[in-house]
C-alpha cells in the first residue's frame, strides 16, 4: 500500500470519528436535554424532586424510611414498605432485592431466612398497629415455624418414626413453638449444629391465611426504592396516625385518598399510595406536636 493512500484512509477515519463524536457526544445529548425541559417533561426528567420551603426533601419516585437512628418506626408517620437497598434501606446507589425465594425457610447463622424475615416484620407491624400479626408458618415469637425431623425415611422420603426433632429457627435456650412432634420432644437449635440431615418440615400452625397485615408491609420491592404502599397498608395505619396526631380518622383517610393513584392507564397494576407525599401532606396540614 502506498504511503499516501495510508494517510488518506487514516484522515478519513479521523474525520468520521470527529463527526460522530460531535453528533453522538454533543448534539444528541443536548437535544435530549432540551426536549426533557419541555413543559410536562421537566419535572420527571429532573427526578420528580419535592421541595419544601426551597429545600429538596425527596423525590416522588424514590421511597424513604420513616424511622429513628436505631431503625425504629416513627409512630407519627405512615411507614413505607421494607427495603433491602443498602444497609439502612432506600439507598439509590445500592438498589437491590434480597434475592431470597420461597424455599428460604431455614435461618443461616447470621442471616435470617425469607420466612423468618416475613414473620418478624408481620409481628412488628401487628404490635405497632394493634392487630393480630400472626401468619401461617410463623411462630408466636415471629420466626419461621420449621422443624428438622431426623430419623429413618421410607420410600417416599417421609420420617414416620423420628428419633430427633429440632425447631431449626429457634436457637437455644428458646422454648420451641411445639412441645412434641409425632410423639418426640421438639428441641431448640444448638449453635453450630447442622440439622440438614433431617427432613425440613414447615408447620402451618393455627394462624388464619386472611391476615390483616398485607403482603407489602412485610416484603421488599424488587428495586428496594418503591415509594408506594397499598391502600390496605395505608388503611391499617390510620388509627395510629389519628391517635398520635390528635386528629380524626376521617381526616387521615381524606389525606390517603388525596395521595392515592389509580391503576396506570386504568388497567395496569394496582391502586397505590405515595408515602413520601402523604407524610409531607400530613405534616403540612396536621403538624405533630409530640
């Protein structure tokens, strides 16, 4: 190849690089930014930020935790759904879920199973709102009601005559939620012991499947940033909010209605309540004087 031809080819490549850099690196981003500033798009493109007295206090698109420094719920506020994003939840830089599924029913040494997490949250919500937070497959103490049944198995894998039964999610010296199972005394779980050799048996228990604590009160969203809760969870918190704020329950319900969105396009998803906007509205209309 002649040297002059090589030079022309590289100059052509350089010109293409410069032109494409200008188009894709300058013109296109500026055009997108300009379109995003049009009326009707400006708020969403800038993060749907919420300002109070000139100070940004949040976003309509990202939830917040309404808890004290120790993680305890602030009773004067509506509580958001749980979040697994970051150490304290609702961290936009660490959006995530727990990645635990329905088979996560046995606690690890330092990590509770999904079942125990749900049971614990349900008990906490029930205690806070004054309702029965018990759920099927949960103990009264708020952990997963799961047994390891140890002994010879039959052809179907069942242990008809167990030699040992352990409540795997209740560490000693806890008193197991069941005293006996198939005639064998149920033991608490000893630290460091491996009970996977037994047949893992979740116990349904006596709790009703129609629990007053809705699922979004005890499970985190996939992103960990969901700003919404269900109208059912909002309604569950009405009595507490009204009592703490010294207002009527009808006044609280009116605020919930004002901050409830219907199904998207009328048929997608479910009605939802924006907790951040609801709590700001609550503070604006009925300040807490605790």
